[in-house]
């Protein structure tokens, strides 16, 4: 007779992906760049447009992955603020986040 165990209901492949995604969340919170609205930007130096891609695969929440990618690029530029311009889907599960990067610290 088969005994009930919690492991009978866990899909190992999905669990690995979920845990991998959770491990990335703390790094996103280390970002120096703040997300803001265009109306808040005053006396700031415009740096450039940054784009972040979600990557390939069936990403149900591709916007978060694309935003993280763009925030990482903005951090490398030394941006203090980021204003989202648009989110462009590429198919059903992937896409690109586009934003303007500003430095308001100087």
C-alpha cells in the first residue's frame, strides 16, 4: 500500500525554479536606483535609456525579470532614479522593460 507523504505532491523541477527565483529577490532589494515618476524628476542629470530583457523561457512574470535587468544596468551607470517608459512583450512569456536613467545626487 502507498503511504501519503508530502513529497508525493511536490514537483521537483518547478520547486528548483521557484527556489532559484526566490534567491534572486534579496539582490534586487540591494539596488541603489529608485523607481519613480517623471513628475518627481527635478534638477537631475539624464544619463540614458536602459533596457532590460526577461530572457528566454516560459516566464509567467517576465516584467519582474525585465525590470531587474534594467535596474542592474542603471546601477552600473550610476543612476539614482529610473522612470519606466514601457514594457514590450515578446511573445506570451517574455519581454523588454525600457526606462530613462537619471542621476539626481549631484
